[in-house]
């Protein structure tokens, strides 16, 4: 099974291997040229300080990691990094703690059947099993019967490796990632309106706007350092927050528009209607740089502010005042996040936001833009390089020329490159249910907690003939269902690059040793390639930096062209570098750039497009039995997603609520006889959970909110998806709430 190619990594490994795998690991940890990664790079002197990008959110703060005796001992925010300017949120300060947790995956582990205990095995046994099981499934059910789920939390070099290995080397057609849960809507909107997935802004725009509109975004919690940038704005800006909840951000804003959930589309069409009615359109910009405005104007004529008012619950005059504010603003920027993306009609909402910025000429100038903020540290990288929705470099799967270019550079036959991106995440889950997909490789994501409608999700995952989970922890809820767990090194224990929300590429470095026999995802992919028998295909993929070089070349002549960027050292000395930077162009260290300053967009016509469509009813209306709307999202700046990492820091745990809670309005609490801190039961048609009542004016009557950080939350969510982006609509389903008597509480 193992490739016999002389000098191959596995051959080398084999020579070093003893039965229990221990020698392999120890030897490799000592060999900087081998595939071990325990070695702190030579350039890192003991006691030196080095700067790298934070591994949590897409803000991409620079962190100074301080070393003593060759080990990272503490972290402080970098003062001269253009993103965070000396600031960090609690997760950044605590970035090293999750590495030391007791439940780190230390060796590969297997089990035959669900419910059995995992058993430690050597890497060789694990790789043999991985290959034999997946190959057997493919032999029986076809190559497409094995799929993968990846992540926006691995460096570019790793997520590109996974996408190329799986699709070109292992014959998989279907593979997606957690970026589908997160950014797919923005991707679809940008591609359709701009001709490429291109967030146009730079963080300097937070400081240069005179009107900032946040839509379904709570940066005080989810992107605290970006909110700090807003606070540095010297123009006394007007900040408008459009969110059903009076969030921490809304509380600090100039104005809060507490719209009814999922009424954004009709609201924005109503605003566009007023802008047109009042003659507040930048005709010069629209004529010179856009297409489709007339049809858009015709469409929004059906949405007078009265209609927007009826749907959103905002008075007509507030809608008109909001339109006027946009008109009067000289530099208006629109910022959106999950309140828009995670909706059954999110793509249309995002397109409507883009339309507002285009029709008022608020794009390409300082302080403007239709700006989607990304979520995870490398979500932007995964959009361009994970080989899921886009072919490497943001290219198109269905374009023969694009496929040929990629095939040529990678030295593979063009026939191994599929002609479409394959199934989206939800379609992969459905295909498992239909018995079409029987094997799944899950890397750096935790779907048993984070996927929508959890009962079904877990049922689906447990139907697989073979589930491989590659994670830094052995204790994740998804690892609980795995047949094979591969132990991964984490941020801080490996190197590579991330792309942040403003398109800035930054470097991460190895400052700590991975525990036990954990290997970087990069090394795991190399070993899988060798074991699978496609190692030749990746002969050039010898190190993360070598892969960075290949990926750079693959961006040539695309909108995200970074052929002018040097190696890691140069990226570092430039304090990160934003794409694009084609060969021959230069930027100064710490510089900030935005797109579309020349009014040229990426469609063949060079124009941006207005796109619109009918609004659609919410997938699960409230009714008598389930009379309240459940919203979900981020709860606290010290909690990250499924908490596998932040849950390991005592400091972060102290900053976060102890137990799961549900925000409920005083009026509903009163009506239901619920006092603050009471235990309540929240139920939907799909499941039930128990939570503490947080009685608060943050939520409107008729709505409740539960953070996603608790594993119970997705028991309730309704599996609806935007039909274009296939992003899950996590932010709307029908529930009921009732007070729990003490004796009712499930143990
Ligand atoms: N501390 C912390 N920070 C994080 C993360 C984390 O887990 N913890 N995760 C990161 C990731 S991956 C992401 S994607 C981002 C997410 O960042 P955000 O999108 O800012 O966070 P969310 O809380 O998911 O959603 C934002 C808001 O959308 C609102 N909303 C719900 N429905 C609607 C609606 O119909 N219309 C409008 N206009 N608003 C609505 C919710 O009330 C919520 O306040 O955060 C990133 N940052
Ligand atoms: N109800 C509800 N659900 C939601 C959301 C919501 O708003 N509401 N938001 C959605 C969004 S936007 C997102 S992005 C998803 C996030 O959902 P997930 O991706 O499932 O969440 P994480 O906890 O970040 O999972 C990352 C996993 O990777 C592991 N890991 C970390 N670093 C590494 C590494 O370097 N290598 C490997 N191999 N493993 C590593 C972690 O231990 C963890 O198990 O959740 C989605 N789910
Ligand atoms: S804001 Fe995001 S990138 Fe910055 S320190 Fe916090 S988690 Fe890290
Ligand atoms: Mo996300």
C-alpha cells in the first residue's frame, strides 16, 4: 500500500519506525529537515520575540510571541502591525493556552465501531487504515463516494494541499468546508456583482467613513479590534446598526434600526426606492461604471417605504431618514456579516447592500464600500485556495482554460480536474443520507456541534462507513463519531499564511512543539499523498513556503494576483500584504489599499452589476405551538465557536458565562412567568434544550437569542439554505419557551 518510491517520506518514516511509532516521532521531532515539526526553526533564537498572525478571527491581528529557552511563553499584541496597532482581544492574549490542554490528540487513534473506545495506533497503522478503508469504499461505490470537509482555520498552504490532494490525487469530486456556513453568501454576491470574490475595503475605511452602516454584524463581540478601529475614527461618524437585537454594537452606535428578523431585503429595496424617488442617485457613477440599474430601479419601484415598513416594523419616516443619511454622507460604508449571510435569501440581501453602495457612488473611495467582514482567520484564503467553490486562485471550475492553467502549473493531467466544484456541504450531508457518500474526511471543523439541525447531522455522520477526523483535540464532538482520529498540530506549532478580511496575507510561525506524535496538517497531507500512491504529484510540495510559491504563481493574471509578493520573510517585513500585488508592483510596509479606485470591476464589461429578485417567505414561520423566533450567533468575545480551544483557557472561561443562556425580552419573560436566571426549556420541532433565562432588552418581544458556543444550540435550528450560496440559515427558526420547575430539570 505504501509507495515504494525511494527516499519518499513514508520510506524514510519506515526506516525510523518501531512498532509503537515512538521512535518515528522522536527522531522526526529532532530532524529539522525531516517531516517532524517539533523543532523550533533555527532562525528563532531562544529568548527572541517574533510576530505572527492570530489564529482565531479574520481580523488578523499581529501578535508578538515571546520565547524563552526555545519555547513560547507569552503573547502581546504587536504595536506596529497595521491591523491592530497594539490591541488584541482576550482570545489573542490567551492564544497559547489552548495548545497545552490535556485533551490534545497525541497519537492517531482508531475504533472499529461507534461507541467503542478509541485505541492509540502508530502513524503507519493509521495511514494504512486510512488508505485501505477509503480505497475500498471507492472501489465498491465509485471515487465520488468519499468526500472531505475542510476549514477556514488552516493556513493557505494546508487548505490548498487538502483540496488538491483530495480532488486531484485521491479522485474525490465532492469537498466543502466550514466557510460554507459562514462566507458562501458573500462570495456569491461579490462574484455576481463585481465579477470576482473581492471584498473591496481596507481597515483604514473604518476610520475614514462619515457614515458606517453595520448590517447583521456585531463587531463589539465578534471583531472587537475592528470596532476599536471604528472608535478611532476622527470624523465623529454616524454609526447605524441594523440588527433585530440591540447588540453591544447597537448600544454604542448612533442609531439602531431594530428590524424584524429577515426583513433586510425589503428594507433595502425600500431604501433604494426612496433614493430613486428623491433623485439621490449618483447618475454619473452608475452610467460610467455599472450595468443593470434600470431593471433594478423597475424592481424596487414595487417596494415603496410603506411596504418596507410593514415588513421590517420600522416606521416609514425612519426608513426615509436612513435613506437621507446615506445620501448626505460623503463617505458611506456598509459592513455586513452573519445576520446577512446566514439567511434563506442572504445572497439577494448582500446584492442589495452592494446595490446601495453602487447607486450612491460609495465604492472605491476612502471610507466607502460594500464590505463583507469575514469570520475565521483564513476564511478569505479558503475562498480563494481551498479548491471547493473556486478552483485554485479564485478560478472557475467550468472554464477549460482555467483548468488547463492549473493543470500545467501543478504538472497534472487536466483530466483529473473536475469541471465543477462538486457538492456543497448540505448536499454532501444529503448524499450521505442517500448512501451515495460512504466515507468522509473532516479536517479542522466540528460539524457535530456546528452544523444546522444537529440531531439529523449526527445521525448522518454516524451512518458513514468510515469517518476520519483530523483535529488538535481528541475530545471534539465530531471526533466522538470518528473511526479514525488523526492528531494535528495547531496554530503556533506550524507555519503558513492566512488572508484576513481586508485581503491581507500574514505569516504564522512555529513557536511551540506539537505534543506527542501530533503532526502539522501539512505533514499529514504529505504522508497521506505518499501512502495513497500519489506522492509524485506533490513532489514539489516540500514545505509550506514552497507551496506558497506555487500558489502565488497560480494567481498570475487573476484579480488576486500576488506574483509580486516575495517569500515569508518579505510578507513579514511588509507587515502583511494585501492582494492584489502583481509582479513588478511594490508597496510600503504597513500600507493599506482598497479595490475599485479606478471604477473598473472584474466582469468582462468592466462594470459592476445591479442584481435583484423577489423576496421570499421565511422557511419556518412562527405559529401557535412555536410562537417565537430563535436567533443564534456569537455570545462573547472570549468564546470561539464550538469552544474546543477557548474552553481550555481558565481566563477565557472566567470572562464568559458559565452556562448556556437564552436572551428573552422582559415582556415575554413576564408573560411566561420567567424570572432572571430561571432555568427555561426552549423547544423547536427538532429538539429541546435547557438554558438560563437572561431577561434583557437586547432582544425584542417575540424573539430569543442563544449563542452558538453551546453544543445544544443547533438541536433547535431549522435546516434551510440560501438557494444560491447554499449557506445555512442559522438565524431564524420557530421555537417555544417555557419555565422549568426544579424537578423538571433533566440531569
Ligand atoms: N468572539 C468570537 N468572535 C468571532 C467568532 C466567535 O465564535 N467568537 N466567530 C468568527 C466567525 S467565524 C464569524 S462568521 C464572525 C461572525 O460575526 P457576526 O456576524 O458579527 O456575529 P453573529 O453573532 O453570528 O451575527 C451577527 C448579528 O446578526 C444578527 N441577526 C440575526 N438575524 C438577523 C437578520 O435577519 N437581519 C439582520 N440585519 N441581523 C440579524 C444577530 O442578532 C447578531 O447580532 O465572528 C467571528 N468572530
Ligand atoms: N447556530 C449556529 N451555528 C453556527 C453559526 C451560528 O451563527 N449559529 N455559525 C457558523 C459559522 S459562521 C461557522 S464559521 C461555524 C464554525 O464551526 P466549526 O468549524 O465546527 O467550529 P470550530 O470550533 O472553530 O471548529 C474547528 C475545529 O478544528 C480544530 N482545530 C483548530 N485548529 C486546528 C488545526 O490547525 N488543525 C486541525 N486539524 N484542527 C484544528 C478545533 O479543535 C475544532 O474542533 O459554525 C457555524 N455554526
Ligand atoms: S480580534 Fe480576532 S485576530 Fe484580533 S486578537 Fe482577537 S481573535 Fe485574534
Ligand atoms: Mo464563520
